[in-house]
């Protein structure tokens, strides 16, 4: 019942205040965090019903964005973010999901890609080598928070190895 009330409230707010529903990140054109979370829930349901073989998540973090912002200004940093997002969006499958998660952090959801997730991210890295990443693959009982936590930990290991 509580879930139904939450959904009703969200629908009511969307109807009366459509500007409050942000589907895309205005700077990069990637999905908003909220939209990504809904996409994840749909894809997770598909995996649990057996309609999708696997679900992988890549946590992507741009390297050196602070240095760009401090040295060249935030406009240059914004261009860097936009370039990265456009490259990723151009080189993922139509049913993959990319969202800006925070300042210079992105998440990439790759359905049916347990073995191909690493290959997909490496292909993007060949085109835009200024980011670190970590990948986690869903297993029974995992939610979005745990997937992100595992991928984030792997990403930090990569960042440490670059220093």
C-alpha cells in the first residue's frame, strides 16, 4: 500500500510540476540519476524473470577533471564532461544505460553483458583514455547500491594503480 501511495504521489507531482521531473542531465545529455535508478529496476526485473541473461554495471570516473577546472576553467571542464559522455553514448548499445552519477562520475548499465562489459569499457577507453573504471556483475540478492559499491571499489583500485 505504501508503495502505491509513493507512486501516486510521484505521478501527481509529475502531472502538476512536469519541470520537476528531470530525465536527463542537462550538461551531458546522459540519464539523470533518478531515471537511471528506474531503468535499473526494470532491467533487474527482466533478469529475475529470465528475460535477460545478466546485468553488469561499470562505474566510470574522469581522471584529472579538477586539474582541468582549476587550470583552464569550468567551461573547459564542462566540455571535457560533454566529450566523454558523447563518446560513451556513441559507442554503447541502444539498450545500455549511461547516467551522470555525480560531478565527474558516471554509471553504465550493461544488460546481457557479463562477459562483454570489460570489452565494452576498454573500447571506450581506447577512444577517451582519461577515466578510470570498475565493473561489477549482478548476482542473486544484489541491489543497485551494492553493485555501485563493488564497481566503485574496483575503480578506486585502478586509480591507485595509475599513481
